[in-house]
């Protein structure tokens, strides 16, 4: 068939081909130029001064704001100018120098206990704490491919190398680089005035004006969102919460599902929003703190329960809210009786954990976080899914028959199952399209100088989430 039969002349085809070739050549030249510029980009020059909160030793007062001198970077390292960092509750005892939950101080007359070598090594190191953050790339090492200077990035709480055993099997939340955070794995990124080397804890170190991390921890994001909003949606807690309910890695929430979220801190409240976005019809949010229950209703919960008020009837009350419109088995109804009755939430997210300190607002029924796990398991419907995300202390006891043949599927939800490189840009898109409400969760925003006071609010639970801007 001749080209003119399609309404296109030979000359048009040839002209178009030349134009396309020229355009392709231009794109190729631009790509080659960008690659050349990236390859020639210089690591950050040593000697740059910046401020960072450095933790050293043990006990209150271990974390102080210091002027630091940046070391040069190399290999896969990246220097990021911090815009915002979420002050994660699980990091609060480390920052404030408080005993870990479950730790009982020995009697004064007891002989000193032998601390583990790892604990001793970490306590002697000068560490910048902080579980992730957002910022602008200022320098890249010569082996970096994922980002370039000027990119806005999320420094993820969990890495994704894309090449290890777990990443290749779809569980980037379990990337094996996550385990390489011990004292022998960290590298110094800066020096204190007295020459003491400073390390970024977990290869992140978000509590500073600069973060020095590795390529596998960094995700490029393309957005004009404010630093505080982006710091909220890119935080480890929000990514984990949205990962539980919106990423569909561990289990997919079907339209019209019944979801229960046990614990309404920033992780649980993000899970509530993810459940709403995924199309759940009933979302039951459970938390002892009245203010957090109110926020849960604002961001998508249809029902809220107070575990202190409901007490031993909490599971029963969740099951009552999950019964559905009928109990006729031949009509697709839910029968709440028996071992394999249909009542209960189709999907449960547990996000409580142990108290790092006694809260100044309403305390939950169990400071170890064990009871909420047991309740979360029992309020899940047979055939349903439960994702646990918390850091409790102690051991969990469950009815053996329910555990063995009760039909619940349990997912241990490190990072909520989120795949950082795939899911974090999607979550940022939810922020940009006003589907994720960051402002209702970020209730305290402070400059770097106010970090310790803000972290005190976090551990007191007098704020939902605190964000430090730098």
C-alpha cells in the first residue's frame, strides 16, 4: 500500500522521519550530557560545617546539638540537605536517653551487669539519630545511579537495593541491607570539634542539617509539596501505615471490606487513610487517647472505640460492628457463632507497641503492647488478614486452636510491606492529589533547635506527630 493511501505523502513521511531522527538525536545528546555531568559530579568537599543532634553515652542529656565538619563521600554515598524529618516514637528513648521498654533497673546494691559488646560499642559512638527524612541531593558518589544533584528525595527508613534475596522476591521491606546497621557496619560521615568521628545511625541520621546515606536508602520524588507535608508522608511511620493498607503487598483490601486499626498514632492514622483510599466501607479505629480518635474520624474512620472503656468486650464489640446486614448462611450472611463464624474485621492493622515512657494523656490498658496484639488477632475474621507493625515487649499467647486452624493470616509487617522505590512515589502522589491528609497528622512542627522539646511531646503522646525542619 502506498503512503498516500493513508492520507500521508512520501515527502511527509520522509520529513517526519528526519524530524523524528533529529528529535531522537537531541534526546540522546541530552541524556549523554546528563550522564556526563553525573559522572563528573564531585563528592562533597571535606570541611563543610553543619549542625546535627549527636547522641553519645547513656542517660538523659546524651543528645546535644553540635557543629560538625563533613567528611568526603565516595562510592554509593549521597549527601542530602535536610528539609524535614519525622520524629519517630520508636526512636524517642534513644534520643532522650531513657531506658528501653521492658528494662528494669537493678537494685543499688546489685553487682554491675555485663552489657553486650554491641550495646557498649554503640553507646561509645557519636551517633546522629533519626529514622529518615526528605531533602535535596547536594552531592553523589561516583557509583550512584539512582539520583543526581538537585533531586528532591526521601531518605527511606528501610532500604531497597533491588538485588538481594528478599528484594528479588518482592519483599523489599525486608531488604537485607536493613540488617547492616551495627557498629561494625557504620562509617563516619563527619567529625566533632574535638575530632571525634560521627556516624549516621541506621545509615540515615535525619536529625541534622545534612544526611549522608547510601543509594539504597534514597528514593527520588517529584513534587512541590511543602517540606512538612512531604516529611509526614515520607516518614517511616506513614509509609508503614500506608504500606499496610494501600500498597497491597502483604494483602489487598477489597472494596467494601471491614478494617480495624488498633492504635492511632501516626502509623495507625496513616493505615486508616490507606484503608479509606483502598475502598473499605467500615473502618474501626481503636485508641485510648480521645484526641487521636477524633483525628481518626477526620481522616476516614467510620467508628472509633476506646479500649479502656470497652475493656474485655473490645473484641466482641468489633465483631458486632462487623456482622453485616444478615446472618443467613444461604444468603451470603455472616454468622458470628462458632469457631469459624464470619464475624470480625476482614483486615486488622495492629500499631500499638510498648510505651517508651508513661504517657501524659490517656494510657492504654497494657504498657507492654501484648494485649493489643492478642485482641487484634481475635477480632480478625476467619479468612481475614492481620498485619502487626509494633515494637512490643514480652511474649504473645493465643488460643492454640484459633492459631492453628482459625483461618487468620498473619503478616509481620516491617514497613507495612511497602516497596520503597515503587510505593513512596505513589504515596507522594496521594499527597499531591489531596487524598492523603498530612496536615491533620503533623501536629507539631519545629526548627532544628526545637527538636528535643518536640521529642518530649512525642514520648509524652501529647502530639500526634512532630516534624523537625532544617
